[in-house]
C-alpha cells in the first residue's frame, strides 16, 4: 500500500472514530480517557503501551484531524514526550501501571528537573542530593530552566545518590511529586512576557523509594533515554508547545470538551507549524510568491528529514547502537523553529511586531519570533 493511501486510511479512521465519539458536552477528563483508551494520545506507542503501533509522525496527523473536526485534541506535555517513554523503557511493571496511564489520559503534567545553575550543559556535574531514609529518598538542591514546572504535578528528577562515585555514576532518576512542602517553584519571566521556564528548590523534599526509576545509581543511563526521546521528538517537529496542557493546573480538566477545544492553547503557542504558515500565506495572498513558496518547501523538507532522522534513531537504539543521530535532529530542530518564526513574522508584516494580545491572531507570530532563539538552548544547547 502506498504511503499516501496509508495516510488517507488513517485520516478516515480517525474521522470515523470522532464521528462516533465526539461530544462537546462531555467533560474533558472523560473525553481524554476515551481518547487514551482508543490509542490516539500516543498512536506511536505499541498497543501494549497504550498506543496503536503507528509511526511517530502519526501523532501529528491524528492531532490535525482532531483540530479540523473541531474536537479537543489529545493532551500533550513533557510527560508524553519524555516521561512516559522513559518509564516504559526502564520502569518496573508496577511503575508503568501507576505512572503511564495518567499521562496518556491527561490527568497529570510533568516537567524536567535536570539542569542546575552550575550544571547545565555539564549535566554530570549536578549536585542536587538524594539520601535514602528507609522507604523514601530525601531531596535537597536546586534546578533551573524547568519548563512548565508551575503547572506540573511530577518532575523527572536527576539527583546524586552517591557522592563517592565517579562523576557520571552515583546519579539516580526519580519520579518526584511536586505538590509537597519541600518543593518551591519560582517562575523566570522571559522576553516573551511568559514564564515557561522556572527554577525549582528542594528542601527535604520526599520521594518514595518505589518512584526511583531504573535502579539506584543508574540515572545517567536513564537520563540518556529521556534526552533521546526529547531530541528525537522535537527534531521530528514534535515537542510540547501549543498542545492542550494536561493536569489539574492546566485549567482544562474542569471544562466541557467543546469549551476546552476553543481555548486549549491560550498561551505558550510559540512554535508556528507548517500548516499554520501555509494557511497564513494563502490569507495574505502570498501563496504564489516564489520566495515564500521556497521557504515553505524548505520547512517541509526540514520536517520530513527530522521525522526520518527520528525513525533512524529509534532503529539504532533498538539495535543497541549509540543513537548519535538524535543530537543532529536537535540541531536541525533549531533551524526549523527559527525559520518558521521568521517566515510567520514576514508574512504578517509590520503588525507582527505587536506584542500579545495585539497583532494578528493575538500576537502569536511576534511571540514565536521572540521565543525562537530559545530553541538553540532547550533540549541541550546546539554547541554541546
């Protein structure tokens, strides 16, 4: 079967499912549970993992069909991008059963607690401390640049559990609940006006021993898995910005699904997709302009190459080889994000300089342009 036929068949299958299940009066939590049960939240996961065994790019197609239908899209977030795949790879059956379904059903949001003020690009130099105390771990230290920490319920925490071990050893990976007295989240306001990034402080925070993922002292290997999924995800044009925010702090769970579909990304929609740019070029009468078409074609090519690199990285990882292509995918993603933001601003013209809520579409194109330099930093700096 030709690939175009496969895409058409998937579009038809998703639309048929939506015709039989979409109800704008259904509560969001109930809707997302149904979406997860059908395997649409993460269609690239295997059926045993809660997906449908499709390609990674299938997720973008599924979300596009949901949006065209007018239905609330599946939840996004770092839990889906990184935490769930990491737990599926390194977690015990108990950990998988407890931690993955809430992610797929949009009941919890996750953030990444890796970088520190003195250990960003040099991640192995981290000093946040985890000390065993009976059936729990006590955490002390600080993290920074933690996206969405204010609206997250869990954090993917790297902490040093053995200071006597060599630099890359003695590190452990924890699924840390953030809603506890020992955790303080402080927002960092960016030049966009948003506070996507945060610094997080731990003062005798507590993590149950059952939430240590991958075994004590094996955190560096587990972290490489997390970073692999992050880099291949964003390199393939994925990521987490602009998707419906999961968890009780995201503000959608208390709504009707139809209402949430209209406000699913009220802020932080700072990465402009190719479909958005094609629509914008048409609306501005620029879809026939050779230079605009050339840039749109370049973005399409970058996106496809990113998807192929992500697929190649998964194959390399399955063979036990070092998934070095993931690092190249991360660098390619920077190029894609910056070009798409620049093209969006170019298409809307001078009005694109107006900060939100002014300007076309609430100022999202000026937002995207100002945010785009961050793409060279998050997920690991391009230079490293």
